[in-house]
C-alpha cells in the first residue's frame, strides 16, 4: 500500500505557454513547476534544504503567483504573517525577520530584505491586494523606516548596516560596508513605495534625496561603484569596487536610465549578459549571479523594449537548468538549490515579453498587449486572471502578424505594436 503524496500548489490548467521555440517552452514549464513546488502555504526558497519563507525571494514569487494562478492566496498568507505579531523577539526595534515564520533567537537579520518587503507590499497593493491587510501593515512599515532613519549619515545615506547585509550571491556581498550603494538604491525605492502607498510626502522627499546622493557619489563616469569606506579621520572614501549587480540595481530602481547614462546602458546591453568573458571584457567588473542580478537584468531589458535580446538571453541563462532538472536554480551553477521559488519569475517574463501580455491592471481592469520583433514564428498562451483567463495567440509571416485575443469580461484592451510588422486581428 505504498503511495506518493505531493505537496504543491494545485496545477492551473489555464496557465500555459507554447511557441515555435522548444527551449522557451521548457523554460516556462520549469518555471511553472518551480513555483508550484515552492508555494504550498507560503512562498518558500526551496522544497529541499529550507522550506522557509524568505523576503526578497517573495517579491519575485508573488508576481509569479499572479501569473500562474490569477490570485494572491499565498501572498495573502505570506504578508499576513508579518502583520499578526505584536513584535518580533530577538530583533532590533522596528526590524522584521528576513525569514518568517521563524524564531531568530540568534539575532541575525538581513536589513535589505526588510526593504524588499516594502517593495513587495507596494506591488501587492497596486495589483489589487487586500486593502485591509495593506492598512494593517502601515505601523510595521512606519516602525521599520524609523529603524533605518537612525542609520542615516550626514548625506542621508544608510551607513554601517547591521547584521547580514545581502546584495546578491556574488562578489557584491563582500562590498557591503561602510556605505553600500546598491542597498541605498533599494532604500530610495522602498521610501518611494512607502510614501506612495501611505501618502507620506516626507518619505517621498527622502527617497529623492537618497537617489541624488547615490548619483553624486556612486557613479564615477563609467560605472556605479559598490561602496565607500569611512576612514579613521572621519572622511568617506569612495572605492573603485565595481560589480555587474550594482549596475542592474541602478537601472532597476531608476537611479539611472538609458537617457541619463547612455554609455553605461550601451555597455550593459552589448558587453554584459550570459556570454561575457569577464577575463577579457570589463575584467574589473565582477560577474552577477542568478539571484538576483540576472533577474534584474531580465526586467530592465524588458522595460526598455529589448525583447529580441531577451529571447536569446533567457535560453542562454536558463535552458540548461530546465533541461537538467525541470526546475530553475538559485545560482547559475548547481552547487546549491536547483529548485528555488524566486526563479519561477522567468515564467512571468515569458508571458510578458514573448507572448506579449505586457500588463494586467486588475484595479482599472485594463490589459496591455505589446507586439515586438522577436525571432519566433508563432506563440500562444493562457494567463489566469482570478477565475477567468486571458488567451492570446499570434503567428508571424514576413511583415504580417496575425493574432487572436480573448479577455475577461469588463476588461479594456490596449494594443501596442512595437514590431515592424502589420498586425491583423483574427476573427
């Protein structure tokens, strides 16, 4: 009477993707499986060594949840856990656990992850999350930002962050003191999200001040450097330490744009990515890893309409993972978890940038479809929205792109044709 019991998020038959590129299809299925196995009751890191709910990972997993399920059931659970306790034992006043529910009686926390919590909460609210839960978490966010205010230096930047400062799994994690610029880029974004979320003009103003201070200090004319050191005489010395991840933080959090930093953007697009030989090309810039630098790269390439390049890089970064294990990994190599929840985010990227479901505004009930020039003959898929679905199919031949679209009742549709083809709706 042997049997196998599976613990995973129920498979949603309405979440699917297929295209003329089988590698992309396998990456999507790996992303879907990675999500299911890491979203049993909360967002987990991995179903093997940890089975625990870490912040930052949860930002990416929460976006995956909406894409694969159309709902926010797991995200509701995850955020509610942070709303329920009166305080968190063993942590400084105002700080929240890096991983919860868990007892951190060793006093260790990741200050950066608490800032990602605010970014996730804002994303949740903007996508129709429970307004009562968002309101319930206002005091938590207020106390958290009060904690960080005590760590601001004379320039308004966070300095000498406590405990385990985490930027990403790369050299960037060794360059975190005394002033870490990626952390301050994230701080600026968290202040902006909190200010927008709760109508706090002081936080919004502080966000802008932090951004300007980072721009003045971190950008050296070629790259954004990772950190500055406080000398014994009290002066702050900016280092030349430079990582690929830091550049992605800058563009992801709108510290820089292609318009404001065109030469750096050109390097990011043409010199960096999965096939850079870092012994030859920019050898002083330390390579990024999957978590989280390469995922930030996927998002900024999308933001600035480089979908054709994305198709190529998704295969180079992730197909070998999907082929070897049917899941997506914590690192670019297999020395750690080979099934990590945040990595399911690439399924959402395929929906958004390859299929073309650019945005689903669940609050305003508006769907934006974006067609671009990518090297595919056809693509089709279905994305759940609550209990309904968006279905999109398109095929391209020469300069004609034909598409068929079905959307939930009550949703408006906007079509963006950024391709060189004439688009023709099919009956």
